[in-house]
C-alpha cells in the first residue's frame, strides 16, 4: 500500500480493519515510507529517478529539454497506448494547465482527447518551467 501513495492514516485504517489487534503504529508507517523512498531513489533526486524510469520504459514516450544549467525546461510524457488513441482520434483535444500545484510550483499541462464514442481520457501530461508562449510552442514541436 505504501507504494500506491495513500497517507499513513489511511494505511492505518486499512490495517485496523484487517486486524483490529495490530501493533503497528502510524509512526511506524511513516518511518517505513521514508526508508522505502530512500531505497528507491538510491541517492538520486526524484527527477533523476523519474527520468531513468521513463528512459527504461518501453510503454512511455517522453521528451525533456534542459537549459545550460542542466535544469529542466519542460518534460512531456505519455503512455504509448494514449498516443495511439490520440492519433486515431485527433478531432477534439482539450488542454488545461494547473499552475503551481506541485512541489516545484511548475505548471502541469493535461492533454485530454475525445474518442469517436464520446469518451474522454487523459492522453498526455507535460510540466514546464515557464508560462511563455515560446516554451509551450517548443513543447508541442518536439513532442
């Protein structure tokens, strides 16, 4: 459960439902989450770990651009099945950007598509460093 991302309080509730006499405390869960995170990162930053994961995945397409200081200007990523779905149904595409809602306070662009059956689904996501038209244009040219 820890890898899925629920809060320790929710994990504790589930454990108590499964075993009311559990000796596990919420602090144990927090501590364990920290140990697992450190082990998974293996000395890398979260962004480095993400880029390695994306690079090794055959199921994901991504593009990243870094500036001269090796900072990420944008990161575009999409599952290959979602790209195929988008290419098969390119007529209606909705894009929405959430600003400064993540740890790094970067915009997160969601790209939604609509199939010929009227279903909508997330097609891709992108995060980029600035709200400039030039950066957004580059993002779509390279992706």
